[in-house]
């Protein structure tokens, strides 16, 4: 699905190298945001008895 978007905004890149860079940047951004959310949830929903500051 990410490799074949329905549309590009503002316009579709003209070469494959640029398209690949767009995909890599998007994947990196999604990965970083997912890690941030997961880290926040683990810290916020820490189970009782879990070591603090680890």
C-alpha cells in the first residue's frame, strides 16, 4: 500500500530514486513515531513491581 499510493501530493516524483527516498523518509518517520508512542505507553502503564528508572 505504501509502495503504490493512490496519489502524490503535490506531484509524483519523476524518478525512482526520488520515490525511494520519499518511501524511506516516510518509513523512518512512522517508525520513530511508533517507538515514541510505545515508549510513552510502557512508561505510563508500567506494571506494579516493575523497576523504576531502568
